[in-house]
């Protein structure tokens, strides 16, 4: 197991390094000159050269990349003399639009994205798995047909359409919910719940429909396995058969996609946060893309990649707990 974990850790480091290199090439070598963007329209060539010097953009590409990597672990300095600015580790640079530390911007907005992602994940797991499980054990009944019909329809509705429809009905017409705002739980738990309820529902709907269909298919396939026939032949209680023998192998594939889906959402739910005006990482990414704010875009890309890679490792570890065959192979 130790050798397995060491190999996975080495793989994570290598993947993150490649992501850093790729994003650095895209946003700093192939994109428009950042110095020109910072300087503005009425700018002199001398001022552009000065900005390049302060940001280190006049250095060779390899030097810039090494400085960026060093800044992630040890921080880095911009400029010199009286214009010296220190960026503490982990240094992701400064926004071209606001001149604010990108790391501070991410830390400020990450709790909003985490709240949206965690609440939606709890909702879609409860609804999706329960609905899929009931459909599997009642295969062919009216409940099965109705649930799968709703799942198919729900997965076909785009997030922004559902978000706008809920806002119009619940906020404008019925006035039973306030317009979403980033309220801290400690400030007002009731307003916090009301503000995040619609984003949770919108974000969870598509995932819940997908998980319901996957759970149903996996449980039906598992119930047809030979070991389930043996359990029935032994006279085990149906509920006990389902809980002890069917759920674990049936839900193992669900753990895989959940790890990837949840990790990706931690990097920001761009459409949902933008439609509801929640100032999370996703909305920050959308605003930065519109303004071509390269350091912020790169930071969000690295953050999303980090969560996805770490989520993949966590899923592999969960597999060793859920499936004895994987645990034996890991040894």
C-alpha cells in the first residue's frame, strides 16, 4: 500500500507540473502581450518595456516558467528598488485588472464555490441514488417508468434555463425566496439556506438525473449476478441481500464519477454562479475570461486541475475500501 500511495503521489506531481507548463505556455507565450493590456491604449513603448521588466516578461521563457514555479513554493519579487513588490507563497501573480493578489482573490471566493458544490453534491447523491435504487427494485412498475422519464427530461434542461425559470417563479412571482447572495452561515443561517437553495437545486438536477439512471442500471446488473442468485438460494432476507451484497459493487462506479464531478465543481460552477450572481471562483473565471485577465484564468485552471487530480486519487483510495479485489491488487 505504501508503494502504491508513493506512486500515486508521484503521478499527481507530474500531472500538476504538466498542467502548469501547458497553461503557462497558453496564457503567457501564445496570448496577447500582458504589458500592452496593463498599460492601456494611450501608452508609450518605454512604459511597455518598463512593465515587461517589472513582471519579468523580458526574460527567456524558461526563466519565466522557473520563476513561476518557484513563486508557488517560495514566493517571488516583482520590480526592484523602491518599486519592489513581494508576492508571498503560493504566488499566482497579480490581476491585470485590479492589481490584487490572485491567491487572495481565490481564497476570498473559494468558500462560495465550496458551499455551492457541497450542498448540490449532498442533494444530488440523496435524490439520485435513492431514486435509482427504488427504480431498480421496482423495475417495470409505474414508479420505474415515471422516475426514469423525469430523469431523462431533467438531464435535458440546461442549467441556465432552469436557473432563470426558478428565479422568475420563486423570486419574482411567488416571492418565497430572496435573490441569491453570498451570505455567511454564521451571519444568518436562514438567509444563508434560502440564498443557496436555488443554486443547489439547479446544479444538482442534472447530476441527480444522471446518477439515478446509472444507479438503476448498476443495481439491476448486480442483482442478476451469480452471487446474488446464491444469496437468494440461501434464503437471505431481500433487504439484507440488497444492503450487504448488491449495494457495494453497484455503487462503486458511482464513486468514480462522483469524485470527478465534485472535484470539478470545487473549481467553480461557472454558469450557475454567473446566472445567480454569486461571486465564487466560477464567476471570477467568467469575468476574467471576458477581460482576458491571464493570471486569474491561469490560477482557476490550476485550481480546477488540482481538485480533479486529488479527487482522482481519493476515488482510487475509496476503491480499495469498497472493492476487495482492488485492495488485493494494490498490495
